[in-house]
C-alpha cells in the first residue's frame, strides 16, 4: 500500500463517517476541494469490498487473556 493509497482510504472513511471538511483537516488540507477531487473515493471508484476484506483479515485471533 502506498502512502497515497493509505491517505485516500483514510479520507474516504472519514468523509463517509463525518464529512469532507473533517477529512480535509485530517489530511492537513486547508480547503476541501483537493480532498474531494483527489482523495475521497466515489462509490464507482471504490465498490464495497468489505465482505472480501473480512474474509481475508477478519477480526484477528483472540488470545485467552483478551489481547490480540
């Protein structure tokens, strides 16, 4: 995963949970425009792959003491 891909994923998740202004602040952008154009993925760019990711990563192994 590249730094750009990671930043785009973070911006997209924050924008979905909150708004693009919050995502822009997290990325250090002074305005939302750059964030919206280059970092927040539209549904066409990022189809819902959560089921596939869950199969691959899941919630991780659980140890008896509660730590992962």
